């Protein structure tokens, strides 16, 4: 289930980063960018690559937050340990509900 959720986060974020890359650099030339008043000393390809990973990271944070907020109370509160190995704070019943 974890790998499935990671794909729910990574794949839409990847597509979003690609679209943002096309939209932003369709209007902005990387050689015209400045950092604190100084021109960037990076090649166009470097700026494209760095920007893509920044866009991807921000989109992954957004998708991850959405996935976290979409969890049901049962998923958030259930104890992941088997019944005989549960610490004191975990529910004691087999169905995961508090006793």
C-alpha cells in the first residue's frame, strides 16, 4: 500500500512539474534570470533541470499533503502491530478499534 501511495504522490507531481516547466520557460529565457541582482552563471540546461526538480518537489509536497488529508480516521488511528506485540498506546482489539 505504501508504494501505491508513493505513486499517487510522485506521478501527478511529475506531470505537473513537466507542465510548469513548459509554461514557465515558454515565457522566460533562463539566461535572463537574475539572483540577487546578479545574472545566473548556469547554462540553460542546468536552469531547466534545477527548475524541474524544484517544481517536482513543490508538487510532491502538495500531492503528499492531499494524500495525508484524504486518509480516513481508521487509517490514521489504527495500530500497525499484531495484537500480541502492541505497545500500551495501541488498541487491544483485533479489528483495530479502541477497547
